[in-house]
């Protein structure tokens, strides 16, 4: 049996192989990424992994402000429309 390969990244060990993804950043982002990676003395890949992991660990904004919350004062201000406009299939597709 072959031993499992270990990938070492920024002091962290990952068992097995890491999968590769493709990223097409704008030039400004890539320049900033290069500067930050050089300043930290890490690879761009490990910096991107760190940023993504931190971002994904943040709590979701579920339960935050909804579109209705933002536009609540506009609901029902247009006069002369049918009362069942939102759920009557007769009106769907007219707009």
C-alpha cells in the first residue's frame, strides 16, 4: 500500500491531494494579492485559501435586512392595480 501524500501549506498539513480551481482576477486584485503574499512571505495560493476560509467561517447574513425591509414604505403605494396582482396567473407575463 502506498503511503498517503501530505500537502503542507503555511504550517498546516492537508492529507491527500488538494484540488485545483481556476481564478481569473482583475489586474488590480492580482497586484494587491502579489504584494500581500510577498509581504507575508507566503504563496498566493495559501493566501487565497486563508482569505476564503476566513470568509466562509463568518456567520451568514441570513436574517439580515430583506428587500421588503428596505422598500417597505413603497408597498401598496401604486393605486388602481388589481388586489390579486402578485398571485393571479392571469397577470403573469404581461410585464
